[in-house]
């Protein structure tokens, strides 16, 4: 079934037309990626879907419900969660406290089981459970941001640039975790500047250029498309 449907979305920053009528969908159980250069509108799209920004026109439907003008504070309780660019963890709180914050929409009786699930995916967080989050490495902070997102038991996880600023070996580790999350049943909408890793991981992909979707298809087809390779893969 279609879990997320975006139709003819137009988003402005003042007079700047940032998103110019894009339409796409995410089926339940898929990994779908949006790729594109800096400034293409990828993060703006995610922020609009989850209510941090509001479109001038167009619609966003999640699980059959129109959420176009929903407040951002309501989206997690619907089963949608954004893991934002730059991680945005609570720097002065412990790893455990950050995870507990991620479960605020769920009954407290579920927190222990949810946290154990997070620790299964991210054993490093278990080792750092009582450590202040701001003292974690960049890769560990990304794991914490993703673990915090899982605490709400989302039907859709939106990941915004999860590999940003990480060493290549950590990038590979983060993408292995994304594959594990998908294998365990998570539906994922992935925004990622590392197009090769994104296309190697996703089921389907959309190419976003200056607020427009210019290409779409299976991730494997786009990975082998000459235009995509020249523009985003460096060959």
C-alpha cells in the first residue's frame, strides 16, 4: 500500500520558489531515496512533509490521511518521524535520556522494550548508555539520532543526510544499519548527498534538481544511468 503520497507540492521561502510542484510516493516496506545537489530542495521536502514548513499549494497524504497542514508536533504520534540533518541530539543529556525523549508519544510501559530493540540495532549505544551525548563521536551521535527515532515505533522513518560529516568506514556502517532497519520492517525515506550509497541501498529513487523532480525509477536503473553517473557519481 502507499504509505506516503506527495502531490504537486509547492514550497516558498518568501519569494523564492524552493519546491516547484513535485509529486512522489513511498510504498510500505520500501526504501525510497531523494538525491540531488546541495540546494536542490531535499531537506525542504522532508521538513514540509513533517510539518516544519507549510506548502503554498499541493498535498501530503500519510497512511490515507491528509497531513498537508499538520503541526510538526503531531507527526510522531501518527507514526512518522524525521531524523534531521545534523543529528540534533540533546547534547547535555545522556544517551538513555535522549532515547527516552524519542519515546514520548508511546506509553511509558513500552519504553523498556523499545530501548532494548534500539540497543539490538545499535550495540554501541548500550555501551554508552550513561554517557553524555555531546561527548559521543560523530558516528555514535548519528546512531543515537536514529535510535531516538526508532523509540516512537514509526511506520515511516525519514533520514536526512545520515552520512554527513562521517568518515567513509562509518558511512558504510550507517548504511548497513539502514539495511538492517529495512529488513526488520521499517519503511524509509532517505535524503542523501552520497548518491552512490543511497542508490545502492534504496528500492526506488527520485532525482531532485532546483526544486523539480527530473528523473525517477528503480534505484538500480538510476545507479547505472549515464546522466546520473556523470552528475552525481563522478564517472
